[in-house]
């Protein structure tokens, strides 16, 4: 065997979404983030369009996110606004030391469908989350409704051919990992052998 399959399997099966509310104050190092992002760029991509783009907020840059995200939620929640959720976002943004806005930039020639480009960016996110797991970090992919808003487009200075696909939080949690399970293979697989 070329690689240690049991270790790869363990990384995939132990990866869990851990809410940034549960992150500790421990900071993520830039070198770690660079490897997380680089591994993201090795995701499958039709036509090698490599549609992923990253806006990484760390250090003093987090101040922009701390101000923007709760305000954006408040602006776009309208009648569904919940003070508890707003307060939680304010607290989350205070505790978190790193947010990556994951963007998709369409191939200008349009030879690859939007669906395929989004699938490539989703694979990129999975590579990033698995790399964080291998580091012993926690990761969380958030896709609130306001990521499609004009406010978000302006905040990220997106071009007409770009969109925000989500916000990835990386950090450390001192709490035990949540457990999970998956449906057995026979519930999700149809074998066609002839």
C-alpha cells in the first residue's frame, strides 16, 4: 500500500464540525493556515480552472470581521432577527482568531458549469477541513443566508463572476470531539454487477 490507509481513514472519520463558540483562545499559526489553504488547492477541478479564492482574516484583520458579521446578520435578518443569535455572533467573533471566506471565481471562458465549479470549491473546503483535523484543530464551515447578500459582495469586493461559498472557521477546542455515525453502506449503495 502506498499510504497508511488506516490513518487517512481515521482523519476522515474523526473530522467533525465544531462550533466556533467552543474554540479556545489558542491561536492558529500562519504556517498551519498556509498548508490548510495549499491542500485546499489540490482539490479536483474540471478543466483545471481552480475556481477557489480565499480571503483570510487573522490578527488585526479579524477586527473587520468582528464588526461586519453581526451587523450583516442584523441587517439581513429583518423579521427573523433574534437578539440571542446576534449576541452569539458578537461573542463568536470576539473568540475566533481566524476566518477564511471561501469564494468561487467562475472560469471567464464559461467552459465549466457553475455546478462543477461549486463542486470543486466544496472539495477544496473538505481538503482544508481534513488538514485542520490532521493538525488537531477544529473547523467549521458556515453558510448563513447573508453570504449571498449585496453587503457580503461589497465586504469581500467580489467581481460579477465571483460568489462567497461560505465562511470557514479554524481554531482549537479543548472539549472532547462530538461523536457521529453514518448510514451503513447497504442503505446508500446499489451495486450493478451485470
